[in-house]
C-alpha cells in the first residue's frame, strides 16, 4: 500500500520544475499523477534511478524520458544539437536526477527525512520499460514540456517487501 505523503511528492515535483527551469531553460509542468502497476503507456529511451533509504522513506525515485523530450531538454541544457542519445549524453540524465535529488533532499531533510547522498544509475536502450522487482505500487508524475512528456516515478518499498 502506498503511504507517500504530499510533502514528499511536492518536494520532488518542485525540484524537477526548478531544475529544468534553471539548468535547461525549460518549463516542466506537472500533470495529474497516477498509480501504476503496469508499464508506462509510452516506452522510454532512458531512465535515471536513485535508491533512497532514510528515516521516513525507503525506495527509488526514477526519472524516465522518451527520446524526443530527453534530446530537447539536454540540447537546451548543453546548448548543442544532438540527434541521438549516446551513453555519454545519457550521463546528462544522471546529472539532472542528481540535482533534482539534491534539491529535494535539502527540503525533505528539514522535515526529518534524514536522506543521505545517493548516486543515480542510468538505464539506456530502445523502448525500455523499467519494472520494479517488488509488487509495490508506483506513483507516476508526468511532466509536460515543449518537447513532450517525461515521467517522475516514486516507488516506496513496503515493509513486507523489505524483509
């Protein structure tokens, strides 16, 4: 059962919004969040994943991009014109997630979360679907940009799946 609270969600939503605005000169508007137990409706080209173990949250936060939105965002971030995602370029997703996580961590630690440093991992491929091993529900927050949608996923590990 998902027990995420609004302050946790809001910290990550605001961090995504501000990070893309500042780092990429891109407006990212959060859309209506939903719970999923299946694949995202559109496959993604890369996903940045950060694992979190803290006083109030254990799980993962993922940032998933279809190719078009990622290239549009990273092109603005780097002021370049890339046409394909390469492993080197995919490291930009890890850097974005690192900044997003760091900003959200700062806010949440003032609320007693006691989150530590974490290093993102990036999964890159054609039409990938990142699925958790556990049966825990996944909170998906789509974001709309001028380049299309990308997804923030919050997966809170339930107590029965942490044993």
